[in-house]
């Protein structure tokens, strides 16, 4: 399986409320709420770190989940967000947006 790289899109509006992040797609006005695992993935989405590494370093090290299940769940989460323009997904590292 090829690695996936993820980056946060510029087509969003986001607001942190305590330990929860609310993100809205400006493309289709879909609203998402992230906490725990979703927030860890979102914060690590720099375009240069593979999703597999994010899962190993941020998810499996913090939450009690197997690497295989965590990666499967993370891929579904990431692809859903990419479908709404909230995340950018690539099979190669993405250039820095900052």
C-alpha cells in the first residue's frame, strides 16, 4: 500500500472550543466536530508526514488501538474530509503552505 500524505485545506473555517475543534467546509458548508483522535490527525496534517506515521506517532501512542485498525479508521476519516475539501490527500508529500 502506498503512503498517503494529508494537509489542511485553505477552504475551511475552524474554531477551537476547549478540547474540541469545529471545522466548516467553505466548499459545501458541511460542519465537522473533532476531538481526541480526529483532532490529533488534524493537528499533524502537515502534508509532509505520512498518514501511517501520524497514526503510529499520534494515535497509537496516545489511544489504545491497534495500528492496523487505527490506520483503516484514519483512512476513512481522511477520505471523507477530503471529499468535502477540508483535507488535501496525496500519494506524495505536499509542499509547505506556510
